C-alpha cells in the first residue's frame, strides 16, 4: 500500500520522468543519478549499522602492547574517508554536473537564437499568452511549433507564480516588476500539461495549462486564426448573445477583439471556442460546463475573480450560442 501511494505520482500527462526535450532529459538524468547515489549512500549506512549490531558484544582482537589505542587508526580512516572525503567528492560532482552542465543546457539561450517568442503573464489564477509581432492573445492553452526553440518571456499581473511544463523544461518564476525567460522545446507533437509551481493563493492548484506542440504548418494555421478578430454572429440567437455580452457585465472584464468588449481582468475570449478547457484547465470547454461556469463560477473555483452573472435562462442560452461560435 505504501508503494502504491509512492507510485501514485508517476505517469499521467505531467511527468518529470517522461521527458520530451533534451533539457527535460538532462533534468531527468540528473534526478536518476542523485536518486541512485542516495540509495547507495543509504545502503552503506544501513549496512554499517547492521554490521555493528551483529558484532555487538564480541571480543575484539587481543590488545597489542605496542598499540596503546587499539582501533583508533581504523576509526580515523573511516571517519575521514566516509565522513569527509566521500561527501566532498559527491557534492563536488553534483555541483559540476548540475550547475555547469544541466543549468547551462536548460537555460534560455540568447533571444536572437530562437525563432519564436511568447509572452506568458501569470494571473490569479490563469495564464495569458501573447505572441509579440502578432495580435494573437489567448489563455491557458499555449501553442508552439514542434522541434523549434521557443523563447518564453514570463511576467505577472499580480503575485509570484511559476511557469512549469515538467516534460519540456525546468520551472521559471514570474516576479512582479521583472521579466524572466525560459526555453521551451518539444521534440514530438503532443499535449503537455503544465502547472503553476509557486503557491499563489486559494486556487493555486487550479492554475494549470496545456502546451500544444504542433507540426509547424498546423501551428501557423492556428496562429493565423488567433490573429483574426472574432467571427461575426450568424444566427439570431448568436446576435442576441453578443448584445447580452456587450451590454452586460461580461465586457467590462473580457476582450473579444472586433467588438467593443475590451476588458483585461479576465481571459481574452476572441477565440474561446478553439480552446479545449476552461478556468485554467479546471473543466472541459463544453456547453454545460461553460453555462455552469458563467452562472456559478464560485462554486467551481471558489475565490476566482469572476463574479456570479445573473442572467435569465434565455439570456444564458443566447450567450452560450454566441461564445460557442467563437472558433
Ligand atoms: Cu499561480 Cu500558483
């Protein structure tokens, strides 16, 4: 049962030991070397304890009149060897491997050597993604081209968060008033889960993200769509939904590009329907969940910044029809 508990964290879509970039592989290798070393050290200590326990009470070798302090020499050898020389050697090796090699390979390279820059802004409790040089703004689902070094510049709108996609690289803190950088690289197409890794308040645990690493052509098509203004409503219900959205409280916090909604407290909803999840990877982006979120988001994610929106049934249906058309 204890083993089952220990292994419960292994696997899944957010696994440091399942690396998908050479940076993440270096981190995983370092972990395995340290883990192996720690077990060998533990084995040595436990072995010596057991040996002393087994041999307790036995007579030693008869005293040598020429040696007034029997055993002292061996004692010093053990203390110096295992207590000083070995730890120094282990710590020095770890320092060289982690600080000189792994820190270097996992650090962000010069921005000029990367082909794409993405700005990541942490919010309580969601992620904003901007693609400089384009008008694309999205939330909680970051798209990158596969096999391409991406320069990720992180900042925050409020408190300290930490951007971490374990299968791709190490974590990087978002610090108020400054920008940090990290390299993101995926060597295989896929969806990689990430998580805020710095306690940032009530809903820290529900501040997740998904990184979609797509083939370059698919990524370019996605970006081209994200750059566009929102689609115009095509049905009467969608048109009604848009006016409820624009005239009600929604537009004071959210932006829908191409309309008068230009709020910035909540996520940009221009292409909401192109995302697979809502509320920072907390619930799926399906009609029922979206309706529940709009009417009672505090029940789903208590403490989040979204107030309860008191819409009537028909108003809600219209807003849902409009938001679901925003591909
Ligand atoms: Cu943001 Cu923890």
